[in-house]
């Protein structure tokens, strides 16, 4: 008995110390990796003239944002080693992930960590690239991830084998750039719709980047081709018109991404790699991981990576994102992605109501009364129709 009462106070103070330490770590991680803040600027910058030349963004706008991250050394510069501390746990950002292990960037030092077994088992749901995490020494020379901190945003998609299970593909992303191209391959808005659902659910900002605009030199041609994107602009999305080849629009893209964590999604061949190289020509050289010699001799053969580009841009590239364009969605599952329909849907006459044509549909009634945003329902209908026509093919 006596022993127990004597033991209590130190344990409590240890817990408090532990909590304070976690709070400090979390704060530090947030200082190093501040959440992006370009959303309001994006709103302010959005052109409203009814003229396609100015409707889409080509220019770095006049608004200023500090270059680089607060307290972050310029990309590519050698960073001083972190002095050993007595602290039992440190913090950082998961920059690479492989089976049973991850690499954490802690103040610029890259630390290989094994995952605790409880996380390793549920790995693809429990840890993602972009996660802020704590870790500690484990064994004589290694480290072990300890805890994943709460996420600001996520990007996930349905499991290819079981669409009811969601697979986490990246965490704490500020912006998802959906890259489409004109002519080769031509614009395909249906994919944009499907990705938008996932982006919106996860909480990141969605931006559409139209690449290869150099293939359409004339204003008239551009206007015709880009008319398909007008609905997205009306939904409030930022649309950038770029050419990785000529550099047109690249400063505007850079500005949106500066100091933020981003992912690029889109069909193969639209120019994602070319855009990344236009943003930072040193990308391949500096990471050495996007190239073919990547996995050579590494302790962690990384499947997913977070790269640091110039201007404090952090880019997440994972197989999950590369496959994102192939995301298959069943028309019947679509409504589960519109959580704002759930509550009114309880009153639909049919419990498998698709909210498109059925009588006594409470969701359509909620749209009519303004309880549900009409643009949301229009998006839903558009995706629903595209999924139905896919399944008829
Ligand atoms: P990814 O599969 O999305 O990464 O696409 P890539 O970056 O590999 O580009 C696919 C092809 O499109 C390559 O042949 C590029 O040279 C070409 N390409 C990329 N960007 C542009 C562009 O802005 N204009 C033109 N005309 N071609 C481009
Ligand atoms: Zn309904």
C-alpha cells in the first residue's frame, strides 16, 4: 500500500511531463510545417470577368507570400545534425513509408523508424506519408514510431478489393492539384468530378491545373476547349492554365504551392512529372528517388514519398495517388460520399433512393428548399450519370 501511494506522484508528474512534451512537439512540428493559408488569397485572386483570358490564372498574382517555410533551411542545403537530447520522444513528419517501417524527417534529419506492431498490422489505415508523428529510440541503434498526431486533412480512396474500406493515401495535404491537359490527352471532366469528392471529404483544397496550353495558341481555341471547366470555376475552384513546356502559368502554380504540402493527381501523360520539373529542375537530382536507381541499397525501400522542392513546396507522391485516376466508383455507392444527403435521405420513400428521379425523394425536396446546396446535387447527378453510362458501356 505504502509503496503505491509513494509511487503515485512521480507517475503523475511523468504523465504531465509527457503531455507537455507532446504539446511542445506538436507545436514545433506545426512551426516547421505550418498549415497552408492560400485559400482566402485564392478567393480574393479569383478573376470574375466573363472573359476566358482573365478568367483563368496565368500570372503570379500581386499578393505576396513569404518565400519558403518559417525556420526551414532552403531546399538542398546541408542541415546541422540535431544534438542528442534526453527527451524520450521526438517529433517529425513521415516522409516515406514501406512495409513495417517509415522514414521521419525531424528537423531535417532523416530517421528510419520501425512501426509498432499495432500500427504495422493496420498500416495503410494507421500511418500515411505526411503524418506528424512522435518516435523514440528502440533497441541499441534503431528508432520506433510512437504515436501519430491528429491529422489536419487526409486523402483516401476506396480499397480496390472492398469499396467499403477506405485506404488512407496521404495526410496533412494542403492542396490537391488535379492535372488535366488539352488535346493530348483531351480534357476529361468526369475524372475531375470523381476526384473532387475524395478531396472534399478529406478537407484539402482542390485546384485544377490545365497543362499543355501551348498546344492551343489562339484565344478562340482556348475558350472553346476550356468551356468544359466553367462549372468548376462556378463551384469556386481555382483553375490554372499552364504549360510545362513554355513556362506559361508556372509562376501562378508555384505561388499556390509555396510553403504548402501538395499532391498531383491525373491521368498518365497529362504532364505531372513535367510540371514538377518545371517547378524545381533539381527535383530528380536532389531526391534521387523518382529516378530508376531509387531503391538501391536503402534500408527502407520507400513506396510512398514526400519530396521537398524549392520555395518550401512539399510534394507527396504515392502509388495510391498514382492509381487515383483509376479510382472506380459504383453508382450505388456514390451517395455514401455525399454525407450532407444522409440526414434528409432518411425520409426518402425508397430506402435505395438514388435521389435522381424517384417520387417522394426527400433529398431533392431538401435541394428545392435550399437545405442542400443545389450545386452539390448537380455535381452528384453529373457523376451519377457518368457512372451509369460507364456501366452501360
Ligand atoms: P505524366 O505521365 O503526367 O507525368 O506526364 P509527363 O510529364 O511524362 O508528360 C507526358 C508527355 O507530355 C511528355 O511527352 C511531355 O514532354 C509532354 N508534355 C508535358 N507537358 C507539356 C506541355 O506543357 N506542353 C506540351 N506540348 N507537351 C507537354
Ligand atoms: Zn431520395
